[in-house]
C-alpha cells in the first residue's frame, strides 16, 4: 500500500479478490476519491478475518485522515464484527463492491486491462458456489454460482493480450462449475478451447484451483494437447482420507485424486500438481491424517497450500468434535514439509533442462509449470528461455549466457 496514492486497496485471500480489488481501485479513482483505503476482506479462515481487522486498525493509526471502506467475504459472514469497528467509515456489501454505481459512477471506467504491479492478466470467469462443503463459509459470503458468458471472457482475454500480457489466468470461486448456469450448460474445457482458438496471440493460459469431481473430458483433452495451456494444475483436494472427505461433503474420494493425477501425467508427463489440504479437520485421527500425508507423495504434490482447520461459525463442521488447535497446526507443518521434499525432488529434476520463464518484478519469474525461477536484471513481463544450472531449494537458477 502506498502512503501517497489517492486510493489504496488492501486485498486479502484469493485471486478473485485481487481482480475485484483492482476494479474497485479504478472505479474509486475515476470517481475522484482521495485519501481512501478499501479493505477487501477474506473469510476462508478465522485467521484471515483477524488479519483484516488488524490491517484496518493499523491503517487508522498510520493514516488518521483516510476514509476506510470495508468489503469482501468477511464483511458478509462477520458483519456485526466489522460494523462494530469505529475505524471503518463505510461497509460495502460483497455483491455491490465492483458495481460502478457503488463508487458514484454511471458506467464502468474504460482503462487499460490488467492489475497494477502484476505481469499476469487475471480474468474472473465465475463467482459464488452452489456446493456446501461442511467447513466452508464462502458460499455465505458470495452466494450462488454465476458464470461470465464465453464471449465476454474471450473479449477480456483479447484486451489483456492487446495490452501486452503474455499470460492470462482464469480464476473464480469454483472454477470448474463454470457454465452450469448458462444456456446449453457449456463446460470449462469448451471455454479453454475457445479462448485458445479465438486468441492465437495468447502465449500462456493458466487455470486456478480445480475441483477433482468436475474436470470434464474436453478439459482433459486440452491439458493433453494444448501446449499454450500451462502444465500446472492446482487441485482442491482438502484430504486424503475417504471418511474425512465424506464428512467434509466433498464429491471425490482418495482414489479419484490418485487416478486423475496418474491419467493427466500419462498424457502430459511434465505437468506439475499443487493442492489445497486441510489438516486437523474435526474427527481426524492420526491414521486419517497419515492418509493425507501419504497422498502428497502418491500424487507428487509439488506446490502445497496446507492449512490447519479453522472452525467458522455457522458451518456444520464447527459443530463436529474438534481436533486440538496445536495438533492441527503441527499436522499442517508436516504437510508443508512433505510438500517441500516433493519440491526439492522436482527442482533437482529440472537441472539441465531448457525452460521458458515469464519474468516478474523483483528479479524472479515462473516457468511453464509454475516453478519459481530467479531472473535477476530481467525486465518484467518478458518470456525468456534458458537452461537450468542449479537451484537454492526454492527457485531455479538459469545458466549465465555470458
């Protein structure tokens, strides 16, 4: 956050929030707002809510003249908490935060696409969720699933490419449910194929988190045959134990995850998997947790987001027998350690290979499979190729061309 910008946005949580935060920033700027701080909250965990409240208090101390507006999922799920904060000047409902009229505009501002400070372009193709996982509060904050029509998605991707973006990421709350509410109920795989066909100058297309239960045949075909669809998939797995998955009300089983990873690797061996995993879900025994821990190796999960379970008031899981918080934290740490070991193996295997990297700010970048790469001195937003010489345990190092 810049201390001197007329409008600052603090964005917590998912990539969809990031897209929405940029829309709010642009609208508020176009409306002539000055000395405004928008806090776009996340409700996925109690910790995320705590961090948002902490940030609001910090802004109030550091910028006492600024007007603070709070919005986002946590404002919906914990409205009384935020309504009781004297530091907040106004609360904007989640469903209204990107509407131009909310910021005093009659129309959406016509500005260059993309998100300030990001080399990738993000396109929100879906919002909300129709499922009711027992641990998840997000449907209460975002409502039912809504899909952006394919023509609008393609137009936004075209605009991003025209503005110089080499890579575009499709994002949403429940990405693989895209199309279920549209005429003829198209699937995500069809949208991916249409984007790649209609935007031939798009160098790289990337997908955010996918539900194992909803990956359709056309999407599998695109993963196998479309080189511009990047070889990295992030799966919403949550657990590796069937009983816990059922208690979570997930729609896949352990064997489904293993089979999917195996099938995809068979048709595209270089593909790398990430995953969301929850440790210490209510009733999870040590043996149940070991199933999840083993899944990291069985699916070779390289990029892991492991979270200790956090009870959210109003969800069914919050009423189940709880696992001690310290146990959940320790299990999450073990999952992260297992993921780090898988990442180290993956980094070792890249040495000597030629890769193409999208450069970012700060002397870093991402390979096609989302592996971090050091790119000191490179201008952001470029695609550069090189041979991997080494790694430091976290990122690859390219061989010097000198």
